[in-house]
């Protein structure tokens, strides 16, 4: 069963400052709309390239992306900086809208683009578990039910009533990830967030994600620059470059292709 | 979900398109996140007074300080009339109700800019944030008004203060809804417009001061000349504030037409606010 279907997805960004320049563009856009014409800036813009300076004010962070994801697949997304990985995740998790195209999703999505979103430094670990869980879309009773498990997974029980601003960055991440690991969504989106925990905890998180896909048929989208964790966790890979889907297929082939491109380009 | 077959292929739970519908409130989603609303109110409340020794007592102290300042400046130095109401009660009531409006408006108008960091990382109905701030302000108001009530009852029982109180008291909840609602609606409008161009923010700080003087907070409406009254009545806050004072002190002009006028303001400003908010929330992360 297809759980995510992406069709002709593009995302355009305006680069540079917001000021009179962007105001003029807005007027022009408005003027065109009054005349019933298409947005004039949709036709301009270059593919995103961090290194080359372009004369256009508009870039396409994603350019005409098409793909489908089946239920239970664990997809690793690889690509250099500026390839559009995060933009794609942001659109899938409804943080920003696409410029053109559509995304269709079946099931409940939870995305982990940052750990500990909404954590308040002055609140205790326990209070933050509730807050963060609620931000991620859990009801209070759901958190009540899972509280012990979350505390256990995070392994910071001793500091549970200490304000999180006193936590070390590792403890902070452990607590935050513990909440995220218990969201139990149908689709889990994870950006590079595991970097701060120790190896032990990283393995624990990967294991948890693996379990949730293997045992419960959850779909996972995972972005990382760590090819080992990608290979360990994912079954299938997407290789993004300059906002387009360059290749998709079994994870080992994709990682290999990505690494070959890196070597041949001698760049990021 | 698990056993759906090919025939269910087109039952998408969520379709993401470039533009939102005009008024895509998605109430069901909003209700599903109601726990977040309460937790966020709690966070505001606890976060504000962590690491202070007096804690929530500051809720009382700050309006008391302002009340004494106003008593000194407007009461003693400027000699403004309070229409026979004990000075402390008069200014304290004015400050408390004004703080409620000011807080509701200011907090809602910062909905996007202040929460950009969270909005940029996780999705939830954005409207939760301004709603939570209005609820926080309402709680703060209830705490502050309880101090007012204590002094008020003390004056009645021990100082032989005899206000003419009547059924106006019943309208207090309506007055609060009007004041909070207008603050919320205007706040939504400002928050949506200022995501891209911040110019309006500069105007708002100054504008709020102006609105405060155009509202009978520090003066009694009855002392205003009738020519002036006509102009002041354009301000939708006049009627609910006056009705609030009428309820406790039996002073001021109380009129139904004014309240209806304010009600229209509330409905229209919330409606426009929701429209703009709905439009802005889509891509505000790219431009904030």
C-alpha cells in the first residue's frame, strides 16, 4: 500500500534580503494575479547550487520530484548540502508548503527534525516530556500511559525533576528522543538528529526505529550523513542532488552511487 | 488502516497542496491538540515566574505598583475625576481590564515571530499558540481581579463605600469575551501581516498607547465632553470597559448599542484575522 505519493513537487525560494526588492516582486505577483496570469516568478530561478553564484533571485530547492513510498519501507535519503533533503522533509511534515505539485499521505505523520522542540529550559524533565509529547501530537492520557517507558528509555530518571537547562547536551537529546521514540506514528520522519548522543544511545535509537518498522509495519524516512547508520537502518535509498531525485533503489547501491559521485566531484 | 486494499488507494488522510483553502480551519485537528493548549498555558505560567522567590505574587504586585503610580500622577497631580469612586479601585479596575486587552493583543500579535523556532521544526495547528496566549491572559486577569475584589469588598464592608451595583454584573463575562476577542482578532491580523514586513510592528507599540488613552482607563467617560464622546465611541473598547466599570461602580454610560457595535468588531476582526492567519501559516517559515 502506498502511504506517501509525491507528484511534481517543487519548492522555490527567494534568496537575498527581504526589503523593497521583495516588495516590488510581491506587487508584480499581485498585478499578474489580478490579470489572471500565472505567477511570473515561477518561470525563473536556477537549480540550487551553493557554490556557483547565479544572477537569479530565485532558486529551486526542489525541482519536480516524483516518487512513492510503500507502507513499511525504511527510506534513507542521501545527498550533499543543499540537495533539498531538509526542504523535502519540511514539506512532508507540513512546516512549509510546496510551490507547485502535491503530496498525498496516508496515516499519521510525526517528524523529528530537531530533538526537544518546545523544551522550556526552566521546566523540569517531566514537565517537558508532557509538553514535547503534546507538541508532537500526543494526547495527555497517551503520555500518561507511556511515561514510565519514556523515562526508562531516556535513562535520565535521576534528573527528572531538574530543569532541563541544567542538563548536558547528551541528556537533553536522550530525553527528547525518548519522547519521540514513543510517538508511534504510522510514518516517522527523522532528520540528522542523533549526532549528539553517545554511540550506545545512537544504537538504541536506531534499534528502536528498526523495531518500529520491522514489527509494526511503520514507514520511516531517515536523512543522515552517516552512511553506516543509513545502511544499518534503511532498506531503500533516495539520492537527491540539486533538488532532483537522481536515483532510487536498494540502499547499498544508492550509498555507493552517492559515494562515487562524491569522489568524482571532489566536493561536498 | 492495516488491512486496506487496493480499493482504498485513494483515501488519503492528508493532501498537501501549494495553497490553503480560504478558510481552512480544520477544527477537528485543533480539538485533537487541545491538551497542547493547556500544557502551553501551564508552560507560560510556570516559565514566567521560575527562579523568582515571590513567584505568582508578582501577578498582584505589578498592577498594584501601576495603580499607585496612576493614583499619584493622574489622581493627585493631574487631579482627574474618578466620578466618586475610591481612587485605588478606579485605577486598579482600569489597569486590570486594560492589561487583559493589551496582553491578549500583544501575545497574539507575536504568534508567528515569537514561535518561529518551534513552528520551523514541528507541525501542529498554529492557532493553538495565540489561543493559548489569550487563555493565559484570562487566567492572569482572574488572578488580578481577585485582588481588586478583595479591596472592593473591604471598602464596602469597612469603609461604607456604597456603589450602585445591579444586573450589570451579569454582563462581565460578555465584556471579557468582547475585550479578549477583539484583542485576539486584531492580534491575529497583525501577526499575519508582520511575518514578511515588520513595519507594522513599529506602529503597533505607539498605537497601543493611543488606544489606551482613547479608552476610559485612567479617566471617567462621563467627564468627557459630548463632542469628544462621539469620536471616542468609534473605539470598540469603550463600551465593554464602560460596562465593566458600570457593573462594579454604577458609574458611566452603559449602552446596549455600544456593546453590539463592539460585538460586530469582535466577529469581523476574528474573521479577518483567521483568514489572514490561515494564509500566512502556510509559507511563513520561508519569509519570517
